[in-house]
C-alpha cells in the first residue's frame, strides 16, 4: 500500500495532465534527446531531453540520429537523436526517472546524469519572450504545462554550462539550432535537465475590447473531441501604475462569445481561463488593446543636405517635421499617468545605480556611487578599464573593495592623449609607469587583504581602447555585471556623464580578459600587491 501511494505521488501530475479533456487528447510522445559523447570512453552524458506529448497516434518508434556528432572541444561531442513513444511507454519512462533517476531507451539505462530534482508542474504561457519556450516544442497559442527534472549540480556538463564556457556554448548552440529549434544558450540553466511538455490544446481564445472600453469580448473555440465541457472560470483584470483599474472573476457561460465588464481596460489587460475541477490554468493573455491612432505625415524636400567628412561628400535626403492628426493628440488621464511612470522608472533605476546621470560639480556623489557598487558586487572580483586610469584613481575606487583577497585588476593606457592630459609630453612609458608605481608603493599603505594588479597598455603592447568600464566578475552561479562609466575616473562628476549597466556583460568581460592576457608582460606591469 505504501509503495502504491509513493507511485501515485511521483506520477500524480503526469496522470492529471494526460487525462483526455483536461488540457488535450494525447496519443504519443516525441523525444528529442541531446547528449554529450565522451571521446575518451564513449560514455553518453545527458545534455538535454525534451519529451513532448502529442495528439498524433503512435505508429512506430521512428528512431533517427539527426546529424553527425557536433564537436565541442578535444574531450566532448554533442549527439542529437529523436524517437517516439507510446503513451504507456512514456509513462513508464517517466516513472523510472522519478523513482530511480534513470532514463531508459530500449531498456538501455546507461545514459549518465546527475541526481535530478523533480519539480511540480509548471504552466508556461505561449506569450512572446517566454524564455523557457526556447527549449520547448511550438509553445504558441495557449502555452503548455511542463514537468521538469532539474540538474542542480551541472558537474557532468561543465564543458558547456559554466560561465567560463559561455562563448563555447553560444557557438555549439548555433550549430544545434541548425538541426533542431532548441536554443540552449538562452536557457543555460536548463542544461542537464529533462522536460516533459504537455501542450494545452482543448481551447483557443481570442479577445477584443468592448466599444465603451469598459471590458472585453472573449471568443472561445473548443477542441472538436471535447463533448462534455467542465466548469470553467474566467479571470479578467486591468492594471496601470501597479493599481487594479478593474477586475472580475466570472463563470464561463458555455457560449462561443462572452462579454465581461470590469470598468476600465485602458492600460495592460490580463485574462486567465481556469478549469475549476481539476484546477488547471488553460489560457493566459497579457497585453494591451489598440484604442487611439495617430497619423504622421511629412513633406519631402527636393533639396538634400550636403556636407563633407574627410573631404568626401555626404548627401542626406531631408523631410519636414511630421505633422500629427487624429485622436492620438488627445491628452487624458492615462497620458498623464504614463508620463509620470517614466519619471518613477527613472528614479528606480537611479536608486539601483543601473542608470544615473551626473552633472558638473557632482564628483563626490559619483565617486561614492562607484564605491557603493564595488562594496555590493566585489565577491568574485572587480576590474577597472579606463585609458586615463592612474594610481590615484585606483586608490579612489578599487581600494574600497571590502572583501579580503578578492582579485582586483586595472588597465590604463599611455598615448599622446593621456600624456597631454597629465602634462607628460616627452616622458617615456617606463618613467610614467615608475611614477605610478611609486604612488602605490607608499609605505603608509598597509594593503591589508589587497590582491591588486595594475597593467598599462602602450605602443605595440595589446591594443588601444577608448571606453571606460567597471567590471564585476561572475561565477558558475552568478552572471557578471558591467557598468559603462561614461567618463574617465580622473574626471568623474566634473561634467555631464551617465553611469549605465551594460545589457550584455559577458562580451565586455571577454574583451577585457583578452587584452589583460596580451598585457602579461613585465614592461606593462605597473604594480602588483604582494
């Protein structure tokens, strides 16, 4: 009896989702399997498995390898195969995975994997931009339920799953996408996982705004096999500035079209359709409805703008400023709120230091903000990349890192521009480096817990650079963070500039590391803590 209950617990979500009419009418399961091939012993290691339930009848296994092995490095290749299972075989495979942590294909259980943690069923909406959809099959329309077995270790897949191998993962993912529409580079956290996907197919839902803009008109289309409809609930609400402008929870009336009045749908509307018993989410919509329109017109000019760059003539066609017409010019309460939301968002970004403007005479504030960022994010290392960087700038920034022993790196540069700024015309790079070293050698610095190295780019060492970045290194668990400082540390807060978090930090990290390695030369070393 205990064993039977345990089996029911492990398989409860699966059994619920595959019952005819709950979310669909499933008759087979398609397996897309990606695995690492060890070149040393030919062992197969799970990279990612998608088991997608379908309404097509099961005819045969139809096993096939979809491509030749894809090379990763000297140790591993990637293999991709696809095959089909009957519903009963899929249930047995699920149960063995849940109870024994083994994947069985043709009674072969040799696929190596870490201990996987089974998560409760999740609903993944079919909305555009849904990240998990990038590793699911055709997750459009009403979305899918998934039951996920999660690899929390990632030890067996470290050749692709760690941040150190992000560049390699991107390259391999591009090759995989040419074979199957699965993008592991977007969901690196799912490497090593196994996902069972159950598309919601019993309903198609369309919606539009009521003419009075006080509610919605919903149009239902049900699966042709659904002969007896259950009790369904419809949840509708509209939000603006985190306030609920209107909301309703009503029963489905059983018609193809149903109107729901909530009072106001002027901003973002949310629609959910639920099955009451069993309690399952069947459809989700989040979005806005088109209400206003504006017409932009412009009058072309026969005379273009002509100017020269470096002696080369440039020609640009010119048009007059757009003239607007239509009800889009109406200013109402929604416009006032939307305009103020921009200010609130700006204030929030400034508080998190993800985006902040500085103006003349704000040097103290700007420098203090850099120190706050370093204090909060130095756990995995900090780097400064600034062509005008000098010893005093490092004292004002990296020296404020509170974590003992963490790696602190800095790259500056010596060229005609920096020599002019520092009034060092005619001074050799060796003398400039010696001067900066002397500042950091000050015997009044005890350098407790300091692990700092400062390198200088000049002449043929490395390459010249212009941008200024504050870089916080990542780890296996945490992505790197990078901030564009907008000006050099020596002039921070002296004139207008913007501190802004970079959207794709790893590319900056990779570029910094590449230059750092190029400057691994005694002639480029300014100072290194002992």
